[in-house]
C-alpha cells in the first residue's frame, strides 16, 4: 500500500506543479488532468479487493514521459518533472502489495460447482 500512497501524492504534486512553477496553459492542463486520475487510481487501489486498479496508472506514467515531446513543451523544468514523475508512477504501480484475504473468487465463481466463497462460508458459519 505504501507505493500507492506515494503515487497518490505524486498525482497531487502534478496538480500543484503548474501553480508553483507558473507553467503555460498546455502544461497546466495536462498535469491537472493526469494528476487527479493518477491520485484516484492510487487511492482506489489501497484496498485489497481493488488492488489491481494500480495497473491503470502504468499507461498514464508512459503518457507523462511522452507528453513533453507530443505536446511540444518549451519548459525544461516541466519536462524533467513529468519524466521523473512518469517513471516513478510506472515503477510504483508495479509494486503488488500484500494480499491477506480472498474475495469471492471472481467471475469464474458464477459457473464453478464449489466456489471459494461457498467453501469458506461452510467452514466459518455465522454465529
């Protein structure tokens, strides 16, 4: 979970960066669109049941690396910032995190004869 907390902070940093460094509108728009999405995916992935959502930040990290060239940035500070943040977002999104419980068995539980959640319910009845 620590990696996704850092990713959420990086998303917040992207939102604040244009105001702190007074970047132009193209850079500000990009960072204020991508930043909240990265933070949202990171926060959603804090819970075990939604841990896989962290992988949605990988394409956003690649976009941050490519954006300075695609959008034609003329600000070296923004170029370095987006490249570093993009690499960090990708790397931190690959950290799996600890899974302590299983939840329901997924879609395959629908057609399984003895799904995991039924087995656990038999072993641990509600008292």
